[in-house]
C-alpha cells in the first residue's frame, strides 16, 4: 500500500504524483488509541475492583460512561472542528485525551478514575474522531482516499481485538495502569507527526456553535444510551432494581422515551435555526442524502453486532471454559488479523464490485460466522473450529467497515465532512453501547429463564430447592462460573448429588443463553440487509465516488 501512487489528470495529460502516506500513519495511530480503551480494560475488571476496593458494578459503570460521553458530544466535537479547523481540533482533542490517560494512570480513587478515563478521554475522543475522518478526506483523493479509509477501518478492528490481549498481558505481568502510560506515549508520537497532516479545507466562513442544540443532542443521546445500558439492572417493563417505579413500571422506558423527546426537540430546533439563517449543530440535509443515511445505519449495526459478540464470547471463554484474561485475548486474535486484511482488500474490491455488493457479502459472511461460532459453543472448546469461526467473523466485518467510511465522506462536500464525521462516530458509539446492552440483556434473561426451567424439570432436585431457585432468579441471575454455583450450593447445605444436579442445570443454561445471544446477533445482521439498498450500486471504476452533496449554503 505504502508504495502506491495517485494519478491526477492535467491539461497536458495524465501525471503521476506519489502519495505521502505519513499522515495516514499519524491518523491510524490516533484511531488505534481511541478504540483501545473500549476493549483493553474489559479483561481487567477484577484487578480494578481490587485496586479501588469497589464493586464490579461500579467499574462497569465507569467503562460504559466512556462510550456514553463520546456518544453525547460527538456531534459537538464535529462542529467544533468546523469552527476552529479540523487539525486544530485533532490536536486539542489529543491533548485532552492524553491528560485523561495520565490522570487515569495515577488515579488514587474510583472517582478520579472516572474523571480521567470516562470524562476527559471521552471528551478528547469526541474531538479527535470527527476531525480524523475529515482529515483523511483532506489529505487523500480518489483511490488513495479509499485505501486510507479502508486502513483506518482495519486499524479500528485491530485495536478492538488487540485490546484484550494488551489489557490481559499488562494486568497479568505488570499493572492495568501500564495501558494508560502507553497511551500517553503514543499520543506524544502522534503530536510530533501532526505537522505532516494537511488541514482539511473548508469553504465559506466558520460557523458558530449551537449551544442549545448541543444540550438537546447530548441529553437525548445520553438518556437513550443510559436507559438501554441500565435495562439489565432496572428491567425493561417490570421493575427489577429500578430506583423509582413510575406507575409501577421500570424507569427504563421512561428514560429512553424522554431521551427520544429531547432528540425530537433537537431536530425541530435545528430546522428552526436553519430557517432563521443561523448555523445548526447538524444540517438536517445530511440525513436526506440516501448514501449517508444508509452508511450511518450500516456503521450502527456493524458496531452493534461486533461489540455484542465481543461481550458474549469472553463470557463463554472465561466463565464456561475457564480461560484467563490473556488467553481470552489471544483467542480473539484471528478477528483482528482477518479484519485488517479484509479492510485493506476491500478498497481494491470496490474498483471491481459495487459497494452495495461488498457490504452485503460482508453481512452474509458475518451471519455465516455467527452460526459457525454457535457450533463451537460446547462444554469443551474446539480451538481450531473456534479460531476459524472468529477469522470468518473478522473477514465479514472487515469488508463492511472498509466501504462505509468512504461512502459517507465522499457523499458530502468539504463543508459537510466535519458534521458527517460527527454523525459517523455517533452512530458507531451508539451501536457499541446498544450491542452490549441489548445482547447482554438477552443473555442474562435467557440464563435466568433457562436455569429456572432446567431446575423445575430436574427430578434430582427437590421441590423446595426448585422453589428457592425460582424466587432467587426472579430478580435476575448474574453470569458466574459453574464453580461459584457449586460453592453456593454447598454453603446452602445441599447434599452432593443435588448440588451436582444444580451445577449441571446451570451449565446447560449458560450454553443456552450464550447461543440465544448469538442467534439474536445473527437476526440483527439479517435485518440490517434491508438498509443496504441505498449504497452505491456501481463499481468505483464506473462511478469514481458517490455524488458530493452541498449540505450548507455557500455564503
């Protein structure tokens, strides 16, 4: 890739100009750092609990707050890039992110951890990511731009899959804090390379920040994500551990509904500002561009499926098979390798095949991989079959992600690329949050239902114990190892035979619930096929890029 050349046509004929790939190295490193946190620390929860003398629930809240902050302020970050310049926003965001990483590395309390990790890093990422996609468009043209977006997609996939390996290694051999020290060093290297990155050109005067729109969009998205993330604890309709129960129902739907109302108010406010001739946070015309709309839905579903599976698979590997954090990360390595290769190949395939065909092929391969993974979910791990299944998953995801970024950015003119980048990463973060929350809820509810059903039908277990299990599972069941169930059964005074039966029933429920979550992921992938119809239907050699649309008036 680094030796490729970019062809430009001039009045004297075709001239060939070498492409400077150094900006892509800086932007790729930034993308890697941004996605590393979302997966690296998931394997280090127990170490964090011990270090801060807190609970798993608290650490999970800190982790999810990172995605929530990014989703809330990604649109605002994109607009700030339009105002101050994309490269300047990129640099400011990196500095904020590095400060957050440094604070996290030395955090003495969980409150400081949340400030550094979730809030400062989340705000920094909200500035960096929209600027990043606009800078790619500003530094590369034609085929080079397609290659750049494909590489960025592959790097993102590599970061997602490498995170558990790095997190597991650092936690096992040294400390989880090493990850954040490394992020500070990487950001320093990126900042040294940033002068080589050309700022993305913007035509017309700089817009003004819409503070009301910022509040409405951040609050609306934040409440929706919060509601979905808390649905497992609060319950969807029937309250479980809901802080309040309006009209006897769980708080979840009320929080999500209020968030939806705020988003409706946001769209109305944006239209009002446009009609008044003032700068909106996002030009609603962007959502009227079919290719942009289809690309955003594709990124949302791709991240929903990928992060949902990345939630389910570690549960299987660690709590059913018994692997440690580092071993789990290594088992996910085939996804990283295959996703990077497929992303790089995807840029070349678009010259021969339509984007729509490539994305649909990626979805089809993803669906196939999920059913392959389903076939490996057994009490004993078949390492070869599992590795092949994960590689096929990476292949499908790589084909999808290699196309959508270029489709979105190439569908708008220079004035809309910052806003398009904000929408692009907002859809990704919403997809990641929804994937973990939705598929996680399916797994946990399936575990409770299946466990109670298995126990009630098991003749080896007394009616009294069966009733107690049903009552205990009424408020939900945590996904724990079978060994913990055995210890709990012994502490409850069950005899050896009845305790063994209870453990056997729980192990069967574990496998059933994991398969239910994977089936749900496959169903979501099938449903997402319907949203690919507006993607470009001709190869790029016939149609160089989707038609660029002007999303803001030329002044």
